[in-house]
């Protein structure tokens, strides 16, 4: 890293993250995992990616076959965060107003006058499970995606703000695709992550069978509040990111584009369209959230690489040759991670950057011990 880059990093990150808030977040992360473990078995990586997306202020697509407890996991997560939760079952006959709400005529019995009153739809909750979003027509999908992007609903010329934080998790079933309306790539790009929910291991499935057939119903305690989540979302944006780390994220994204100079041969042969600028934003912001969850005061290249698959898999469009050879987007990401080697140098290795990261005059790398 050059002296100019170091100085720019120090200048841009003088405030730095709040160490006390980082400690609360790290402690809460472990407690949330404990609360979820009482109800849901396994899926630790999925839970972490959902928490990262929430802290980054984004939304997620979850893809998995039926029966993997996606709904249970999400509702339990909402309870552990003390957030309101609504589940919307998407069907072919679902209308946009069923999600967003509608104006109705209400009569004042005393005066006899009538006026329009807005009845809020199911979208007015802090955690929304959009179950099987690909089973409803594009018009209804668009109503949800507009609410996701704008954080508000417009009805009768009036704007109605959605609650904060606002977190949408849309599920898709990878089987039974007849009669579905797959989300276009441009709409999928609005989601921060696409998360795969896989089958449990043998021991995990045994625990699932044992727990779900017993009479015991575990209680889930709230770990955070809505105000606490909003505080942590602001904290994540204050996590420093060195120029070299941002460039690493940029390299990974730009090399997904077959027209990019220097793109690997397998990208030029197998990819029709690569990821756009939102992917870089998702890698950096998601990486900052991951660093905070793991008690680090700065973004590292390993944080960026750990999120490459959930960030890029729904933003890479493979061509016909790739699909014919069962060469999917995850294999493209695997190849990119090999083509762009990680530089394990830490920005905290520089004394001036370390001082800014710590927010005091201490030297060296600072890590919160939990």
C-alpha cells in the first residue's frame, strides 16, 4: 500500500467503529446462535449469512428443497432479535394490494361522512418471509421489490413508510419449476445474497427427528432490539476498508465479465453476463458486517472472499454451453477465487492505519477478545 493510500485510509476512517458496540455485537452474535440452536439444527453458515445481510441493510434469496425448516429458522431469528415477523405465501392469484395494503372507504357513524383509510398489508413488518416468490406473477413480485428498494409503500398518492429495520427473505424451490415465474436477473440483483439451504448431515437429521416428535417446545429469548439492530447497521458502515481490500473485491467482480480485459478463459467461454457494480458494494459492505461479527475492527480480504459465492452466484449468467455442461455460477466463482489469489497482508500491519483502526495511539493489530 502506498503512502498516499495509507493517508487516505487514515483520513477517511478517523472516527472508526465503536469498540463497546463491537463487543455487544460480538457477544450478541454468540447468544443468537445459542437461541437458534434450541429450535433449529445445523445451518450455522446460513444463519451467519442472514445476520450479515441484516447488518448490511440488505435482503436475501434462500433456495432449498421443502422441509429444511427455512420458515422456522427465519421466524426464530426474528424472535431472537425482537423484530415483528410476517410470512407471505406467494401464489399465482396473489395481488399487489394483498402485500402492500389498500385504501378502503370508512364511514363515520356520528357524522355520516365517508373517507378513505389505508389498511396496511402484510409487508408492514420488520422481517418478511416471502415464501416461494417465484410462484406469483411479475406484477406482484414487482410490488415487493419496490417496497424492498424504497422502504415505503405508495397508495392513493400517499407514501407509507415501512418499519425499520426492514429485512426481506425470499425463498425459492429449486424443483417443480412448472408454472413458476423466475425472477429476472435484474430483479435478483436487488438482493444482497443468494443463500443455499442444503440437506442436513446424518446426525443433524437424527436430532431433527428426535426434537420435532417430542412434546418439548423450547422458548427463545430476545437478544437485541430494533434500535440495537439500527445501531449495529450504522456501526458496520464505520468499519474501515483499506484500498487494497476494495480493489480485491473489484477484481473479483470485474473478472466475471467476459468482455473485461484479462478475464480468464473459462469466463469468456462460459459466462454470458457478469456481475455489476452492486456486487462490489455487496462484497465490501457484507465483508464489513462479517468482520464486525467476528470481532475485527477492519475489513480483511478473507471477509470478501468468504462472501464471494452468496454475492456473485445470482449475478452471473452462464451461457448455453455452460448449462449444457452443468457448469453453474458457483463453479465460475470457484475458478475466480483461484485466479485471483488472496493477499493475506492486513491493513493493520501499517502503524498509521493501526492507530486509526484502534481509534487511539496504540500500535499493532487490535482484536476484541470474546
